């Protein structure tokens, strides 16, 4: 790994750009994401910044079950993101389809359309849970990208590590 | 739905405490004799609710009557219903002067579910009528802009998911119940 | 004769700009096709349906108690609205009168939700006009009401306060004190924001005279909620068709409908801000006059055949639940009309003739909620005042004109 690559990886972990996409959610998770970015919890102190375009983003925050209509759009937006890219499913609906399971127009969780790196459950997850999830993701990323952090990394689930490794290598 | 059931669904209000509603109801029934059926039109027990059963080809006349005589401008919504042999369209309005919510409804036969659209009289119904056509297969004839509304683009033409006899031929309602998390190599 | 003697009419080319389904200005998926000539918007087309989750169909296979929690997830911002309105509809269908205390607590949740929703809107409006400081300020103070809702119901967004026959959680005396203290703080902050909205030029110059919706058009296009009231249309279900504790609130004579005759975005903003202060006062009145007694009534799971039309004034306007029951524990038909649905037509009118740069604030001014609506609107471009011709027709006509001259 060259010096430049190391630098880029370090920057990526220190300041990931996130991008929010609503794939059929009820708004509950969306307002909690914004609440997490607002003065009280202030996700930006971890370097996380919300951007408006998928082209600038490292991490996509997805909320809501995937509807039939939004699926091709979601996939297209995922393709537009630059590598390496990570998807975080926020809320029970984004994790599994939640209360909308059994609908003719809902496919299920976000993982039915695109690969997902991390899941944050809750209906909706509290801003503190979203902050914790984002922090956890950063921790895992720094471990995967070979950057020694002062935070003690907790053991991560096997599957999650695998998918992150693949996403980083891809 | 059988005849007896549809009768028990209608809970008539007692005359006392509903004087305003009954006054309006009697006036409308007298003015629109022949357009509005007596069976199915009633004052509901809930305060300030009137229901009128209208003949399908007279709907436009009745709406125009309400707009001119009772200054009806607040169009609320349109709900479809599947009654078995018939399909029903319920138009909900609110009379702001009298503060009474009225529902005009038309029954259309299942084998020929057509009646004339009122979107040109009240533009607010443009998309709810589209939605009715899409989900129930009831066609408002003369609709200025029939187009796809809620369902995905690849939805087949002759399937109306909100009808009671829609059998879910492609297993869509089971699909999302059975799926689990996907592995990365499945994408 | 030279050509310059004749007046030349330059028509800028018509360009259609698609916005969405994903766009920084939109918080939810929806698609807007704005047709512009230069900077002027001449046509707006709204395309929704990305959020269609077929809730009405799922509901037919679930019991009323299950549907109650499904209704809550129609929209996360107005979750108490749909939850409470459905509970109200089922109670009306079963002809059950719920205890007075339950009515007061239900209304209290609704009014607290109105405060949170209006502050949220205010923050979004500040953001859309580029006044991000006030955006951060108002969202910080929104946390006060979120905390109140959390102490009251146990959750920040989906409160699940209502059940069929009453409410699920009681208001204790200590909780009452906490709520009253929080309401005092909120009232003070809201008065500050009212002054910010009116006297701060950064905000006022961007909304004054923008997105004009005349009273007559608002009526004929069926505008509801603050959109209608900002154009002096007296539609407020809380006063026109009151249910629950709103009957007492109306009879107390201390509250009245907030109306503005400004007819522009500023009018809608003022209506919302003043309404928030009114909602704080309503909450305080409800807490001071909270009657004693049980908080819920037992209702049998099977509801007699009936059809009811339940109405309630959500933060965004009138919500309608049309419920048909058939004697079983599942609904025969349940139809929801969310307020945004009624506001699209008037919004498209206000967009027309405005500047492209004002489109985000005009869109935000109706406080659109796509997940409530998940439907499609198509608004036609036929503007009577301007004769519009597509480019190819124009080209053909100009060719003809040149031919006739030679």
C-alpha cells in the first residue's frame, strides 16, 4: 500500500461523506437522521458530512422498504457512487421490510436491491442509535483499511467483515 | 355482499340532535327527486355526516346542483369499494357553510364499470379518479388525462389489486414475507 | 421596409428540467418536471408513486389493533395523526364513547405533534431560503418538544399513544409539571422565531410576495391546512368539525382559527408560526383542565357493520379516514386521504409564473409529505394568459412567414 493510498484511506475514515436516500420510507427515519446531524448530537464532530450528490458520497444511508417503483432508481444511484462504497440500512423497514411485509409493491429490505454493509434497527432508531451505528462503521472501516485508531475496536460479526473487505477490494 | 348486510351497515340517526342534517337531507331529496335513490341515502349517526346514493348517469347533475345551490367547493377525496356484483365510487365533499360532510356514491356493474368523470367540474379529482381506475378498474369516462398513477410501470393491464377477488397470480404478497438477507455474491 | 421596423418578439426556448426522484432539495422521492422559459416557470408536473406501499391492501388482512400500528407508519412526521384518526374512526364505528381523560390526552399528543411538525417546517423553510443559522437554532429547540413527546409516550417518533377505546399511557402529576415547564420554554422560543420570521430580512425578502395563491384559486383548487389558511380560506377541522377535546377547546372561546390574507409564502409561514404558539397555549389549557377518570374503555375486537368518515386537522391540513367495517375484526375497506394530496393542485398553480430559484421554497411552503400521499398528480400547463407554442410549431410558422414574404 503506497503512501498516497494510506493517506486517502485515512481521510476516508476521518471524514466520510454520507448521502441520504429515501427508498419508500415513512419519514420517521429521515427526520431522525437530520436530528442526528443537528446541534444536540452533531454527527459532524466525527467528521461525517451530509452531501447532496451520490457522486460525492462514500456512504449511502438508506431508509424505508424498497418499493417496486424505486428499485431501479436505487440501483442506478448505487452505481453512480464512487468505489469503495458502503450502504447503511437505517430503520426496521430498511433492514427487513418491517411492517410492510406482505405488500404487493414492497420487495423487502434494502438488501433485496443492493449490498448492505451495516444495519441500524429501530422504528425509527433514535439519533443516538444512528450516531452509534455511524461510529461503529467508522471503527470497522479503520480496522479494515489498516489504520490504527486510538479507539478499542470491538469484535465484529464475521459476515460484516467479509462484505466490507470485499467492498474495499472491489 | 348481500342485501341484508348492506342495510345493516347504514346506521340512521335519530331526528333529535340532528336537526340541521335532516333539514339539508330533506331539501336535497326534494330538489333531486329521481336523481338520488332513497335506498342508500341517509343521515349517519355520527354528527354532520350525510350519504347519498346517486344514479351513475346523474352524478354530474348532482355535483353541479351542490356547487350552485350549496356553494360546495371543498372536494375531499374519492374512495372505491368492491361490493361483489357492483363496484362503488364514493365522492366525499365538505360543505363549509353548513359544516356538513357529504358523500355521493355511485354503483356501477362489475362487467361494465363505467360512469362519467367529474374532473372537469372539480379539478381536484383528477388523480384520485386515475387511482380508482388503476386500483379498482372503475373507469371514469371522459377523464381528461388517463395515465399510470401509483402502480409500477410493469404492472399488467387487467389486474386490479384492490378488488376483493384479485388472486395475486404472481405471488407478490408472499414474496416480501419469505425473503431473507442476501449474500454479497447474489447481486 | 427593413425588418427592424417591425417589433421583434423573442421567445426564449422552453426547457424541461426534471427534479428527482433524488435531489438535494427534496427530502423524499418525488419527481417534478418544471418547464421553464428563461428563469420563469411556465409548467409544473408532479410525479409521485415512488412510495406506494399498498397500505390499504395490507390493512384488509390485519386486525384493527394491528392496523393501528400500520397507520402510524403511513407517515413518521404525523404518526399520531393517522393513529388517532383511525382509533377515532373505529370507535365511531363501534359506537363507543371514550372517557374524557383519554380524549384530553389524545388531543394533547396531537397538539404536541403539531408543535414539532411546525418547528420542523420552519427549520426546513429557513434552510430553503439559505438561512442556515436559524435552521440549526429551530432544530435545536425542536428537541425540547421531542423530549416532551418522549417523556409522554416513550418514543420520539412513532408514539403509539392511542388504542381503540382510549389511550395507552396516563399523564401523572410529575409529568404534568415537566410538560408545563417545557411548554413555557417553547412559547418563549416560538415568540423569538415569530419575530425572526417577520423582522429578519434574510428570511422575509425571500418569501414576501413569492408563490401567490389568491383566495379564489385556493378555494377552487381545494387547498387545505396552512396553505389554505395563508390565503384566508377558513378550513380548519378543529373548529369546523371538532371531535375529541377540541369541542371543549372551541367552547372555551380562548382559541380561534389562525388566518392570514397575505396569500403568499410569507402568509403561510406566519400562519404556521402563530399556530405553533396557539398549540402551546392549547396544550397548557388541556393540561390545566385535565379531567380525572379512567384512560381507556374496553372495546370488543369485532366491530359491527358500519361506515364512518373520520376527519382531523393534521399539521398539514385535513386528514380523512373512510372506514367500512363488516362485523369481523378486520376492516372491509379503509381509505386514507392525507393533506398533501389536496395541496398539489394549488401548489402547481403557485409555481407557474414564479422564478426557478424560488421553486424550492414554494415546494416547501405546502410542507409536502410524499409518504402520506404516495400518489400522482399531473397538472396541465394550459396557461390562459400566455400563448405558448412548441418550438417545432414556431419553426414551421416562421418558415411559412418567410415564404410569404419572398
